[in-house]
């Protein structure tokens, strides 16, 4: 499973709010909802977040192994 938990910590450190992602950077509320609920987003979305936050992919998303697999 992919988890976007690191994203929220990185946003806080960088002083970027979800409001700024919507209003300044053109993210949709639907995309933010997907991120909040660890649903699939495109690599383009991850890339945009890396550029906006000036960070690496691992500062946005982490893989969590499923113990049942």
C-alpha cells in the first residue's frame, strides 16, 4: 500500500497548506481527497508536489508492505 502520510509533514515543514495547493497551484479538491485517503494518483501529481515542495518522492509517499501478501 502507498501512504501519503509523509506529504502532510513535508507540507507543514514547508509552510504549504491544502488551500495553497488548490488556489495557487491548481490542484482539485478531488485530488487532495485521494491523497488524504491514500488512493491512487498519477505520477504527474507526485512530480508536481515534488516541484512545489522542493523535495524528493520519499518526502511525499512511502510504501507499506501488506503483511497478508
